[in-house]
C-alpha cells in the first residue's frame, strides 16, 4: 500500500490557484525528489501535505496510509507521522529546544497511546544527535532557532527529523542557503533516516543535493503539475538544460 | 482545518479558585466613618497611638480623590456600600490554635493547596511546599501562621500584624507608614484607616531566614473589602524571601482589595518579594471580579541593600499596582520582574517606580505583558534619578505580546533624570504569537492550545526564573489555566 | 496637575468656520486642553509662557521665490475646506492661534518642482496650511531669522501618493514654539529633518497622522540644548490605517543646567494590521545639573504590528573617549569630536550642512571620564 497518495489535487493560496491537478504516490522505502522552477508550486505541495492554514485543497484528495487527511489538523498529521522540514524555520524565543523537542515527542506518544520517553534517555539521545550533526550540545538549551545561523536552523530541522522518526519526511528546500559542508551533514542525516518503512519527499531547486541523497524518482513540477517523471538521470538533464524548456 | 490565532481567543478562563466557603462571619454593616475606624481599632485592642494614626489617615482620605490617571475604566467605587470588617465568627476574638479553627476554613485552604497543618506541610502531603511558612488571611483576619516556633529559634518574627502591634510595638510604631506614609495616595490612605490584618516580618541582624515565608490571602465574604497591611523589616545583613498568593470566590459584584505592603531593608540586607496574584478576574463579559488597588513599596535604607519584586499577575478585574523601590542607600539595588496577563475584559495598569537617591544605585526592570480577549494591559513605570544619585544605572526592558486584535497593549515609561552621571536605558517591543510559530509547533505534533501556552511561557521565561522554584511551577500552570480559557 | 487655561484676555472672535460662538469655542479648547492627553503634554513645561505668545501680532515671513506649481493665498473668513475643522481636540492650543489672526496663509502645491519652497520666519507667523496635491512631490525648507520670540503653527495635508521632504533648522536664540500637524493620505510619504539649537525655551509639537493605508512618516532630529536652555519635544504619531509605517530618531545633547523634555507617543488604532513603527530617543548629558525627562509611549490596539521603541540617557562612552585619547587627541577635543559624531548621525537632509555648521560643541575640558 502506498504511504502517500496525492490524487489530482488542485489547491489555492490567497485566492490564487497554485496546484492544478497534481498526482504523486510515495511508497514506503522510496525517496522522491520534486524539482521545478520558482513559483511552480513546490512549497505549496509541502504545505498542503502538512496542512498549513491558508493553503486550501479545492479538489482531489490527499491520502496518507490509506486515510484521507484533507480535514486533519496539522498536529494530527504530525501524530500520524508526517514531518515537514521547513524552508524557513521560525524562531520561538524563550522556549528551549530541549523543551520543544520533549513536548513534540510527548504529544506524539500521547496521541498514539505510547509510553513517554523518559527524560534521561531523551536528553542522552538529543545530545548524541546534536553531536552527530555538528551542533554544540549547548544549543539544546537555547531558544528554538533563536539567533541560529541559517545552517544551524536547517541542521536543527534534521535533528528533529531523526528524533521524531516520522513515517514520511517532506524536506522543503532544506539545501537552500547551505554551504557544502553543512549540505553534507544534512544529507548524511537524511540518509541515516531513510529505511524500508519510511518515505522521503525531497523538494529542491538544485540538482546538487541529489549528489548526496540519491532519489528513486525525480519529478519535475511546473505550473502546478508534474510534467515529467524519471529516475535520477532526469535531475542531471535538468541541470544541463535548466527549466526554461519546460514552459 | 487548522486554528488561526484569532480562533483561539474566545470564551472565558476557567477560574479554579472560585468556590465560596460556607463560613459564618461577623461582618459590620457597609459604610465608613470615624466610628468604623474606631470599631476596627477597638476590635484589635490597639494602643492609643495607632487609633489616632488611623483617624489621621481617615481624615486625609476624606480630602483626597481617587486617582484617574491610570489607563483603566470603571464606574466609581461606592465606598459606602463596602463593609470594612469581616471575620469568621469563631475567630472574632482573635486567632486561636489551629485545633480550634473551623474545619470548613481548613478545608478551604486545603482545596487551594495551602497547607496549614505543619505535619502535613512537612510531609508534603498537600503539595510540594515542604519548606514554606504560611500566614493565612481570610477576609479581614489572619487565621493561622505556621512554623512560628521554628522561625523563633532563628529569631525571626513572623506573625499577623495585629499580633505584632502587641508583641513588638516599638518596631511597628517605628516602621509602620515609614515607607508608604498614611496620606501617600487615595487607596493607601484608605488602607491606613481601615487595615484589618496582614503579615509582619522582622529578620534580625545577620540572619538568613531559614525558610520561605508566605502569606495567602483569601476574600470570601460578599460586599467586603480586603485591606491588609504587610510590613517586612530586614535588619542589617539579613536575607528573606517572601511569597504572596491571593484568590477570591466568583461573585457577580466587584470587590475591592486595597492593600499596602511596606518593605525596609537596612544595610546589606536583602528582601525578595514574590507575588502570584490570582484574584477572581470577572466573567467573560467583565461582570464581577476584584478591583486590585495596591500600594507596594520598598525602601533600601542602608548601603548595599537590595529589594527585588517579582510578580505574576493573572487575576483581578482591574489591577492598579506599582511595586516600587526607593534606593536611598549607596550602592543599593532594586529589581522588578513582572508578568501580567489579561484576558476577556480585564484591565491592568501595572509597573514600578525606581527612585534613585543614593550613589551608584542600580535598578533593573523586566516587564512582560500579555493581552488577549478584549483586555487592556498597560505598563506604567517611573525611573527617577535624583541629583544626588551619581553613578546610578537603570535598565528597563518592556515587552508586550498581543493575542488577537481586540485587545490593547500600552507602555507609559517615565524617565526623569536630574543627574548627568547616571545611565538610563529603556527598551520596549511588541509582538504577537505568529501563525507561523503556531504552525511550526503543530507540525511537530503540539496542539494549538499547548503551543500558545508554551510560546507565552517562553516569552515570560526571564521573569519566571526569578521566582522561587515551587512558585515558578505554579505560575507556569496558572498562566496555562488562564490561557486555556483564552484558547477555548 | 494645574488646570490649563488659555489666557484669552481680549477674547477675540473666532473665524466663523471654526465656531459660531466664541464662548463655545473657548470652552471646547479648554476642555481639550484639560484632557488626559494634553495635560500630559504639559507635564514638564509651564504652558503660560508659550501660550502667551499666541496673542502677539503676526509678522509676514519671507517667502523667497515660490517654486513652479506653488500658489500662495491669504485667506480670511469663509475657509470652507479648511483642514482645521474638528482639530480642536487634537490641537487645542494651535486651534486657538487661529483666533488671534484674522487670516491664514494657504499654500497649494502640485507637480514636481525642482526648487524647494523656502519659508523664512521673521517673528510670529500667521497660521499656515500647506496642501500638497495627489502624486506631487515637494521639498520644504523652514528657517528662522532675527533672534526674536516666534511661534508658528503649520498644518500639512499630503494627498494620495504625494511626498514631502521637510527640513527645518531652528537656531534662533529666543523663545520659540513650533506647532506642526501632518495628515497623510494613501501612500503619501513625509520626511522631516529637524535640527535645533540655541533657544532659551523651545517647544516643538509634532503630530503626524497616518490616516490611510500605505502612508509612511520619518523623522530624524538632532538638537543641541546649551547651558540653561530648555527644549520640549512632544511627538504624537498615530497610525489610523493598515500597512502604514513610521521611523523616528531623536538625538539630543544636553549641556550644563539645560533641560530636555521628550514625549514620543506612538498610537496604533484597532484593526490596523501590518503597521511598523519605531522610535529612538537618545540623550547625551554633557554637563552638570542637566535635567532630562523622557517618555517613549506606546498605545497599541491591534496585534499584527511590529513596534519597538527605546530611550537612553547617558554620557559619552569612556572607552570611545579613551580610544581617541590613545591616538593623541586631547581629552576635551575627543569629547567634542564624539559629541559632534552623536549629532551628525541624526543630522540629515537638504539643510544638514548648514545645521552642522551651526551646532557648536563646547570643547570644555571637564575631562572627568
């Protein structure tokens, strides 16, 4: 059974039609890269999956694990296992990373009637994850993304991904604004995450990221639809030709 | 689909301390004249000087008018409709031992989580406040003070002020009204005339008070005002941390609470005064609730003394309160940390005054205001640097958080500097709980209600960390409860 | 606080368009003056010496050469479209000024003239109303001559999409009251470069109303308040529409026995989302016995806003002074240099050069840093 099934979705944002009949199926164990020019609807797709307020599905359906999730609240989707790595992670002053991560983990455990992670084990895990992502463990005490550099914010998203272990990870231009070292750290994190039971949707503007995270499928999004699909060689072709020939 | 911030702001807070206790009371008829003042004084068996002191205050009060400068709106208070003295019936002859206290009263405090039985308190049965001595004030009288003996060993005096008048007359006479004179302002004058009870603390020279002291105020009786008076004296080199909590039943009419708190810190002494104020705020339409018109002031009388106010204000229909510090001693330090949350129709006009007189005096003001519903939340502050205060230094940070666009957040910071060797800095910002923050939390599985509360708690962190541990937890929870209502 | 009252000894007839009845008008003015907001505006400065100037006879300013597209008229009665109606509540003192002058000067400007409009005040000026037509752009210079007591009341109406750059250098050594009221329509932009120095008593009232969406106002102000002088700045910036913005910077140098009063009020009305407003007031105390009263106020009734304000009172940073000294600059000179720099950062616009040459930083050697 498919993990994610987006069926002929049209969607609008601020009265503007952005997605115009998009289809996408992701099975467990698969990594799908979504590429496309600016304004093609890549981020809209990510926000539709996570249920961001203001993004409205006008027709079609989004199914996760066989359930139509169109009416689900964002936190309910998170509980079910959808994770969005934000393009622009927000700052939440005064709320420490540690506090935030524990609250996320506990909320998810509670919703799924699982036992809460004990505090000591959690702290140990968070510290070791931080280290593996080249983040100073001190940063766990700081406010969520407060005063973080762009690279730190993105690595923080990956840390959350690894800690929360969702079923589907949607990475919205996680590579943007990263230098090559940070990019490798992030890619290594995603590779560590991927396994036969989960899926990854990788949204990116550049082929560069796909050198480090090798996708099973590459889709080209243009004007709200997937106009071409293929394997990783499609990404290389796009790199050479640019996006102009698509429209 | 998803909540927007606006959707979250509705309905009224769930006020958990709103029950009424069924206690028979002696309550005098409403109205105020000289005979009422004399009655209260006689009831307490006060010495002549105090009766006269009260009468002088009453005369001053008669000539004064209620202040109108605060950014709050309410119909004028009818001072003739208030009863100025109310005491649980079997207490009217003064406090007795705990064993004789009406069990209903004890149950009231149990319900509020305030342990009055020392054994239970020590065992932490009722809640985890094992090392706090409590003075419980019910309407007009103090009904019990715990741990008196243990404190006495250290030489600390902690008792109802009505008792201190008799047991420590010289201290009371010397310091009562020395920080807040009886004619200081309209409500302070009223309090000076009719104050019923409150706590008295004296920490002797060089003593570090062995436990946290606390007073718990409860208004129960209908149509009564509460006018307690607290006096804390920290002698040279002593330290004390004092906590204050307040609740009242849910009633449709407004009730007046006009307290006076005076703190005196002599040389090298330190007083830390923390308040969690949770008076009944009224319902979602602004009906009922406490008018909290309070004068709190500390005097750093000696060199290197320090007074620190921390307040978490979530209750009351109207709050009018400016815990202040007069920095007279050289190198003395004043601090004010405040969280004020208003919801529904609540109005708060609160802040502080830092009056720098001594050389190299320092003050810090951190104020966090949160407004939701249709409430009005104002910070009002005065930093005054007198010509004598060379080298004085003040830093003020005033942040407002707005939730919804029907509330108001205001900042009125007065800076009056008459010494060019002083440095004063004031900063203020406003922000909101952004839809993006809310979505980011939700995306990680945190529901919107919890998310708002987490964000607001984060906003208040700088103040919460100043509270004693047990209180910090309580304050966080209280904020959550107050917001829980707000986020429906 | 004392009850405020205008001394209207002669009780002049107000213009017909303001009111039918002079008593009624007077009552309205006094009522407004005693409102919370206006009493607050006179908290630290005696009103009488300022308000007394209202009665003095007007002296015509020197208008220099009017730029293209600028028309000037003297208006007596019957000013049907005067922007001053209903402004008693906002500006009671200034409204009273109209009683004492049987005419006001209406300036209508349109187009995009290359030359600035220059007004050189030579004494008390009759009230001036400047109306800038929609999508027009104008530069206004105000200067003050003759070192005599002066008061000016200036109303500015900015049409949709218009922009005004307003520079004024107030350097007369006398008693000086400047009242300024600006109304901004949709997408209008107003920039004020305000420089002042030298007056024994100077009161600057500035009221700016961003009435429609997209409007924005900027004030940059530098003042030097010399020995024994008194400067009182009362600023109100109201945002009455969404998407409007304002930025204000006020730097003041305060010397021996000088007094500065600053009140900067930002008021954002309900249902005005996406407003951004900032205000900075910095006071540099350079001498002994100076008094600085400052109050940056915020009054906010909507949540979707970005607001920040700040005020500081302090001295020159000893580290900066030391840095200069370590490079061989004498202490007194170093202090003057740094004070000058403090003023420079807030001295801007077309009259900046002239202002800088007028500011005279004392090189007193009170080198107690």
